[in-house]
C-alpha cells in the first residue's frame, strides 16, 4: 500500500492497527467499520425517495400502530452527520398524533467517527438530568437504514444568536458569541448542566456500550490518547512533526484520574440550543464523543481559545460567556470540585491533539476517499486542524523552554 | 494565449456569487454548499499557482534537516543505522522533478517521525534547534496556505503563501547558531 493511499487497508493491516492501539470496544467497532466501509464504493448523497422507504421500514419495526411519515427534509448546518427532519403520524386507539423527529445518520465518513449506540445510550441516560432531545430508536449497524443512524425528538431553539456577534460561529457554532444581556443566564445554566453531567451516577445507568476506565490509574487518559493516535494513523496523509512531539509528550505525562465521571467531550457554544427570548437552554446536543473519564477533559475543551468570543471590549470570553478566571471560579463554587492545573494542562494538550487530528487528517481523508456528503466543507475545515497544530506547538515549545 | 487557471477560477467565482447563489434562497442545503464552494474558490485563486513552489520549499527544508541529521550519524561511521531507522535512502534527498518530490515527501516525513521517535536530538543541540526551526517554517507555510479558510486566527492579516515562500526561499533553513562550515557542510551524506 502506498503510504499516502489509505483507502484499501487489508484485513491484516486492520488487525495490526487494532492491536497497536487498545481502545474502548465500541470505539474500536466504529473505527473498524470505517476502514472496512472505506474499501467499498464512493459515498453518495442519500436519495430522499430511498430514505423514505427505508425509514418507513425501520419505524415499522419499532411501533405497533399504523403510521405514516411526511415532510422528510434534509437539514443544513450539520458539520458531520447527515441530518433529516420528518413528521411521524401515528394512529393509536387513543387518538392520532403527529411528532416532529430528527434522523441523524452517518455518512461514509465524517469529521469524527463515532458509534450511534453510544450516543443513543448516553442521551437516553441524560433524560431528566439535563435538557436533551428525546431518544426514540437506534439502528446501530445501519442494517435497515443503510447507515448507522438514530431517531430523536425535535427541539426548538437556536445554537447561536439570530444577530451574529462578532465574526465567528459560522461553522457548527464554533466561536459563537452572545448578546451581553443573555450571557449571565446562559452561563449559569451552562455551568449547572456541566456539573449535573459530571455528578451523574453513571454506574446505575444503561451505558453498556461504554468501557469504564479504572479510577486511580492513567487508563482514562490513555484510552483517549490511543483512540486519537489510531485515528491519526488511519487518516493522515503524511506525518506531521507537531503530532509526533505531542504524542511523545502525552505518552510521557499521562495523568491519574481519581474520579471517573461522564464526560460530554464536545461541550461548548454551538452545541446547545436556547430560546432567544427567555435565554433558557432547551437542549444539550452532540453527545457522540461522550465517554467516561476525567472531568478536566471537558473543562479543557470548554476553555479552548478557539471557542472563545470577545466581549465589547475585546476580552476573550470562554465559549462566548465569561472571562476564563470567572468561569473557573464559578465552576469550582458550583461543582465543589477543584481544578488541578496540571491535569487541565494535560487535557488542553490532548484536546488540541484531537482537534489537530480530526481537523487536519480526518476531514481531508473523508473528502480524498469520497466518503462524505460534505466534501467541500471537509477540505475547507482542514484550516481548523492546522490552527490547532500551531497552538499545540506553541504550548509544547513553551513547556520545553521552561524545563 | 488562452485564459489561465486563475482566470477560469475567477470567472467561476463570479458566476456562482452573482448568478447561482441568489437563486438558491429556498434551498438551504444547496445554498450552504454553494457558499462553501465560493469560499474554496477564493482560497484556490490565491494558492493554486504556488503548489509546485510549495512542494519544492517543503522538500528543500526537509532535505536540509535530514542531511544535517544524517551527517551526525555518518560522521560517526553509522550511515547504515541512520538508513535503518529512517527508511530514507541517499537518493531520496537529491530529486529535482516535481513528480518525484511529490511521491517522496510522505516517505521523508515518515522517516522524520521515525528519527524523532528513536533518536530525538538532545535539547539545545544544533540539530535540536534546527528541528524546531524546521517545524516553525512548516507551520508558517501551512498557516499562509490556509489563511483564507476562515479557521486561521487573524488569517486576513497573515502573509499570503506567495510572500511566505519568497521569504523562505531567500532565507533557507540552516542549523541555528552554527552555520555549517565547508568541513562538515552536509551537502550529501554519502
């Protein structure tokens, strides 16, 4: 195999890469499916008539009463999965009903290769803990729908203000800012929901798709590091010295996690919906990367400078909501947890490593191998990965200089 | 003289922006995609003419670094072990044809990774400083190349890729603080 050609991994090559990077069972399953599917034909944009038939067949397996679907429409704005909205009409003995639902479906490949069963289970577990869309059904291996997919409820709300604040937020709400009067109520809820996620008793929930890292060990960090190192090997066009430096540093500094929590893993502006009139958060979205691990992983993600947005005086606000020091202080007060700066630093590097990999390698690979419906966006958003590489290098270089 | 690639791209950009995009008001997914095509065209208009030059500069830089790295090994009489670790052959660093350079770059970068993993130079050594200078130059090129993607902070204020390549061409990568002398000038590690 040419070093630049990663479309046709042999079975032996797949077995070797799986052995080299121990990851969670379902993470392994999703990444292995990706490599196997990549060997097949090019991905084509889902045909709406075909999807309508498949969706009807899928729902027929889930409900007992007569039903039909209408208004099946593709949604724009997704940065990763194919998203559709439809109305499900049911004729039950108790009366007819109509529900607006969302179908979230994997394309051939996307910016983050994830397992729909994990997303489905964690969203179901979060019901009543934090606002999430209702979960309905999951087709984890895509046996009926053609691709791995889940159906969930439609939630009203917006991900970024109708009147843009500053320049950012155009792609996936990254770097979206908020009007001054809405920041305080949004910040209070943003922190409260984060704390609720971290305090969630995952031990009594059905999270069978998740592996549990052992508390008091470095497993939580090493499982994540292995996952992203594997993705790099599967997707990169060519090696990059900053990724090499980062992998070495991350391997040499694995932190112990004493308190295993539920980690959302993409908790930021753009990934919650809110009511613009009341400033109430109506849903926390994008749970596909959720895992059990160290709460510093979420904190470091939230504090990432790339998600910040400046206030009226140019001060960068964490996720467009509050200055860094204020955010950390309020988080510590509300959660009762202390922020360990060393661990926060580790996860800052790890998160930049992830971002650099999915931005510079996975995006470009999906477009190169014609496995996405968003080829143009995948190419363009490689800029995100290279921006992360620059920031990653600055941190590693400063670290080395200080020693 | 036929229209050059840049002229074609500019014309496509104009037609998309002024004729096609306004017709897509009631097709949000198509409109979103068309907007991204427009952004990609703006990027291409700036960078496409520099692709060969970019590759040559990448190649020059990595060859300068690897030759200096190899010199340390070969000077001690262990060229074979350097080749074993890096998987790079002497002739890989002597190409001139752009197709050869393009085909060889991934292998050179894989070789650099192998060297960094197995034989990282000591901090503060000349080679170590040269490695970091190499990385800075690579990041500089990548930022300039992608400055119009909308993801590079302050992208609009950065030098475009043409200017960055001109600057790097004028100031080649050299070992910092210790200019190679004729005695150990690593022109070749054969």
